[in-house]
């Protein structure tokens, strides 16, 4: 029996379930670069280049390992431009008895794959993705019957089941998380580590040229491309993070600094999300650094929580609630995404910096995403689907399973509190406290209203006013609503007038 084994662009793991029981003398491994996947949102040039280069390197490794690989390049003349079209063509070429693939990571691609049995008149076997700690069925058992989902409770179960950072039945260090120790502002003059980046080899250079030509009008620069595109390079990147960055990661993981997009962050999520690294080996490496005394517990627990906790949690919510999850809009946000999310042309320095970093690197760290670009979109009432398309397009690590819950639920509160206990809304004071952005800004975060006031300030209170009926009963919002209730009517009117002027001006 000949099997057509389909490997997608974010499944570049040699132990992926698709390759289990593969007969290398008979079975065909199909890999496809297709136009539809590069343009269903207008992906950042670096994101396209990362995936295509990593795919080509992975295919070469498979061939060297004795697999029979049918590789369809984006610029192949007969390329149909879609997964379904290329699977259909491959079936005609190879006449397999069945098709095998690991469950796609995005709902829309799963829907395509589920249609291949009818299109190709062949059995299609979809296998569980074995690269996660928590299966979809396991998450469903945890989620069933809950009205709201809280990562902290899920995370504790994952800690117990994996036995990571546990001291018997208790958490290492006596606490389940050390988030309160991970919120320091970066001290003035503190030296940041030089980050290990990877110079393009000949194959990557070929891909960069293709992307520069074919996607010239897409967002983003290619000049700074330095992502690992092989497992070997990804392991080097992991070693560099553990050695040079992890010890200070915990203290400063929420800090932001002008001209320093990477700080102490791992920069491993692009490699992790396409399969060049595994979640377990990242956690194991960090825990080993703690046990050896190289890194403190607050740094290691914070890193493990992002992977074993948050990453698994948002994937679980995605599959448990799709496809209906994406359509929710609890705050009825309808405003269009401002053009400065693409151009970076705004006098708000924090937003200009975040967009510039994103354009240059296809990357911004989680606080830039949540508390700068996400916070502004929340306060301004930007339509969730438009914000989500932007995040999905511009970041090298963005795939819908991880991007959608993070944006929809965490940043925008569009799910009404299913994922997050409250909207992560903040005024300019938060950005001033956690960054040096405000020092170089046209606006002053200490001015609450009137000339020179940071736009985040009136927008924050206007957000509370506009969404009072929905949010006033949330216990986590009690303090700001008590403050709002104590405001003089003329001040509330001034907030409304200034915020409305800001929002009306976004179209320009």
C-alpha cells in the first residue's frame, strides 16, 4: 500500500505523527508552497521567507534521510496555488492508496483536509498532533462545564501532570507562579545581551530574493532576516537564550525600551511554532538551568508558564470553541484599524516604536503586543477581525491557533471574559512605568486632559464610560469604576469630548 504523507509548513518536525510507520521505499512525502497560504492575509515578508526557507531545508533533510519527497515550489509553473489543488495533482502523479497527515493547526486548513477524501476519492487519515502537552480531548475534559476559563488553574494541572517545577505535590519554591517578581522596569544604562542571529545561507538567500520580488508590496523589511531555519540553528538559538538571556528574563520580561526590540526574550517562538523545536525541550532546558543555579526560579517559572501554561491554554481554547469563537464581539467594537498600524506614522512614540520594530523584525514581544498595539485597539474600539488579521499578518510566529485567542480574548476582550478575567486596558501611566518610550514622545503621560495629554489617558476613561453596562459588574473593574463614579460631570464631559476627537481623527 502506497501512502501520500502530507507535511505542512508548520509541521517541520522529524518525529511528526505523519511520518510514523513511513515506508521510505514506497511512501511519498508531499510538501507544498502555495500562493493561497502567502496571501489569505498579507503576511510579513520575513514570515513568508522563514516558512519557505525552513520548508526547503526540512525537505532536503528528509531526502538525505532516505524519504521520497515530492516538493512543490511556489514558482513551479504548474502550481495550482492551493493545498487542495496540489494534493489532487499529487494523487494523480503517485496514485496512492490513502492520504495521511497530522491535524492542521488552523481550523480553515483542517476544513480543507477533511474535504480531500471526497475530492480525491481516497481515505484520509488525520492524526493527533503529538507536539503538545495537552491533547484536544484532554483540554475538553478540563473545560467542560466551565463558564470561564482561567489559565492559572489549567497551568497547575499541567504542572502536576508533567511534574515540571514540582517538589512532590507542591510547586517548587512554594508558589505556582512568580509573576509579581517579573514586572521590573529596565534600569537606565543596563546592558542588554547581543542576540544570536543567523546569516542566510545560499538556500535562504534564494528564498529572500523570491520573496522580495513576488511580495514586494507586502508589509515588512527583509534586511534584518536572521531567524533559524533548521533544527540545528534553532537548537543553537535555544542554547544562546538559556546561556545569555534567561537569567534576567524573569525580572524584565514586561519591560520595553526604545531601539531594543528583543530585550531578554527568547525569540524561539517562530522556530517552535513551525516545529524546529519542541515545547518539552524548551521547558527542560530552562528547568535544567535553574537546577544548575544558572537561572533564578522567577525567570524559569515565567518562561515555563508561557509554554506549558499559556501556549497550551490558548490552543485548547481555540479548538474547543472554534469556529464560533472568532465571531464573538462582546464590546461591539466596529472602528476600522488605523493606517498607522501599517505605516508607523503617529506621534504616539510607543505605537511608532512597536510598529517600527514589527516592520524591521516580524517580531514584537508580548507586552508590546498586549499593552501597546493591543491596548490601543481595545481602547479605540477597533473591530476584532481587523486587529486579528493584522496580528496574523505581521508576526513571524503568528498562526491562528495561537494568535486568535491571544488577540480576541486577551487583548480585545471580544469573547466577553471567557479567556481573561478583565480587559487589559491601561492609560499612559502603564507605558511610562514600563518603558522609556514616553521620554521621546510628543505627548506627556502625566497630562491627563487638554493640550499635550497622552491620547491613552482620555481613551482609557472613555473606554470605561462607553462599556459601563458590560463591565461595571466585573469585580476586577470595581476600582476604576469607583473612580469614574467620583468624577465631576464636567470632567466626564471633557473626557468624552477629547476622546471623541481622537477617535474621529483616526481615519486621517
